[in-house]
């Protein structure tokens, strides 16, 4: 199993950091290609996929953590290019309540003329309409070919937000959206081989932002990783760099986390790959 961080940034159009997105590669599909699950689909996610030599049409499971635009803005391109390139397997999208409305209004209505043109010239509709699974309760989400996904909720500024746990090939990975852990999170993430969690800024930086209380501080994240007993921690959603332009800020956040967590701390970068064995 391997995790690849496609995008380590957030809202701002930072050329160093694409918007939130990551993939897990594991196992094999019937056609011999890697099984790939994608988590969030922010700005330039599909470009980063291509740079990793992963065709969008081979990614058949997309898990959305929440519907803030920085996490979902590349979804239409992901769906359309997969359809255009004749995906072989149906696409299924998981997400919080509201995901079905989002997809139904995002895919067909704005592009009805484009769709009609392509279908009129013989294009099949297969692959155009994803199956949407809305997650209403914490717990089991998917079990497929020896791999499973589950979800819990985090507290993120009043918007329903999920954190996913994936188990497969003897490994466990936790992939957060944004926000603060709720009761039971430590048990959910207990002893994970890798936790991928947002770290938007230092406590001082967050205190100056109107949305600062929506996000976890580095010190609190270090304590959380310790409480969970995870082996490794990868931080992403590095907003502070985007806003301040300070390229050292993300490494300062990593150092602050290390004072509270003895495991390995990795500061996210686009394309960073973590081989889980």
C-alpha cells in the first residue's frame, strides 16, 4: 500500500501546492492496473494525478471529506475526463450528506450542450453519472476485495466533515479532512500506521484568522497523534505558507508537533509518497 499526497495546499492559488487531494494505491484490478482510491479532489488534483502517471479513468472510488470548494473544485474535470477517456468501471463517490445534490447539479446541468454534442456523435453515457453514497453516520463505509473504509466526523466550522480510516494489506491509514477531532477519534485512529491530518497554521497565525477556530494547532495535533498511538504523521492543508509567503512556516509547524509526538512527522509536499509496505 502506498499513499501519495497530490495536493498539500488549500484555497490560495499557490503554484507550489495544489489543493487538497491524496490517493491510496493498493492491490490490483481485473485489468492488471493498480487499485486506486482518491480522497478529496481540490485544485489541480487531476494534473497531479497525471504527474504520478495515474489516469483519472482508472480511479473508481472518490471519497470527499466535505464540500468546501478547495476540496472539491476539480471534481467536474475528474468526472468528465474519466468519461471522455472511457473509464472501464463505474465511478462511485462517497461523501457527507449534500454530496448527491452537489454532483447532480455539477455534472449534467452546466454541461448539457457538451454532453449532447458528444453523445450525438456516438459517445456512450457510461461513466458520466457517478453513483453517490452519502455518509450519514459514523462507522463502516465500504468493504471491497479485502480493503475497507470507515468514517467519523470532525468539527469544522459548521460544515459536515468526515475523516476516513482505510484498512488493507495489513495496514491502517487515517485521512482527515479539516477540523478538530470529536469524542471517540483516538479510538478510531488507534495504532494507525499513518495519519494524514491538516495543519493550517500555528496557534498565533490561527488566532488572527476569522476561521482560525475551525482548525487544529500544531501542538494539539502532536498531542492527538500521541493519544492515538499512530506510527507516522503527515501534515497537509498548509494554509499559513499560502497567506504569509513564508516558506519556513511549515517546517516550524513540524518542529512544534515533534515536541508533542515522538513518532515520525512528515511535512507535506505535492507528490510526496509514503510506502506502507
